């Protein structure tokens, strides 16, 4: 099984980060290397640096590999990341 990486996160109701604000969470990925996911995580985290209740993290999953969609490739290209595959 190939490991895939995702960046997940968004705004939370408070600084305990237990309950997300409805409709604010997003998932980016799949990424086929940790480094690709880290670039997106860093970009999202830096954009939301001044928002104390916003947090993103990298998670991994061991699913069968998928090819990135055209939309995913375009999103990665927009932030200067080359898509795997």
C-alpha cells in the first residue's frame, strides 16, 4: 500500500481546537510525498497566522494510490508545487 498525505484544517470555535466552526474545514490532497503536503501545510498556515483559532495539520493514509485530478494539479501549480504522477 502506498501512503498518501492530506492537509486538513480550518477554523475552530476556541483555542482548545476540539470543535470546528461549521463549514470552515478543508481537505487538500492527496499528496504522494510528505514534502508536497508540507508545502501546502506551510502555505495555508502562513496565510492564517494572524487567526488564532485556525489550525492545519498533515495526516497520512495507506490507501491505494490515486492520480491527482486536473483540479488538484491546478491548485498545486497555483502555489508552485508540482503534482506527483
